[in-house]
């Protein structure tokens, strides 16, 4: 059972440190995006909101609370993360993401400006805990395909899919 939880959390694994005041290091390359260019204000907003989403994800997985997920995640990404938190709770585990770096590449920006696809290469140290005891420590590099859409006041992560490579 713990092996399944470790696998699910390791796949999730992108971001953030156990110190929840430390923001993830996120960069965005948008030179090759199409069919529409990414405006500077949109680029800054996507960076800010993606970083906030992973900070929220880290707090949720460290504290086993779905509360931090409300707002930055929607759709299948939100469902998947809520299920992951529930699985952790059931198994008595928590996860920490330390020394996180995300290198984003914008690959598609819809002509209407209502969807952006990003490729994220995430590097981090994953720590799984059973109560106060560390049971798993590993440096991980993961690739994610991310779909974000604008909401009323921010960009939200709607889909987060781990892939073997780009």
C-alpha cells in the first residue's frame, strides 16, 4: 500500500519546499510559442500564478489539507490533487518538495487567449514522511504537460500530466 502511495506522490512531484515561505524557482521561455505571441503582462501573470499553484500544492501535500488547492487548480488537476491528498491521509503519509526548480516552455497559446500549454521540467528533492519519520528521500526530475486557463482574477492549472519526455 505504501508503494502505491509513493508512486502516486512521486508522479505528482513537482514543486516547493517544506519551508512554505520559500517560493518555487520558476522560469518561462516563450520565444517559440504559437500561434499567438505571449504578451509581457500575460507572461508575468502565468509565472506568478504557476508559482503560486505549486506553493499551494506543496502546502496541501505537506499538511494533508485540500484547502490550499482551492483557487489555483481546477478541473482534472484539482480532482487528481484532492485524490492524492486523500490517499496520503489514508496511508498516514505526507510529502515535501525541497529545492524546487521549474523550467517552463510555452508551446501553445490559443488565438483567443483562453488557453496556454506549457511544458515543465521540474527538479526537486522529494521527501515522504510517515508522521515525523522520513521514509523516502530522492532527487527527482519530472516532465509535465500543463494546461492553464484564465479565471476571473488569475490563471489556473486545469490539467497536469506527467510525461516521460517532451
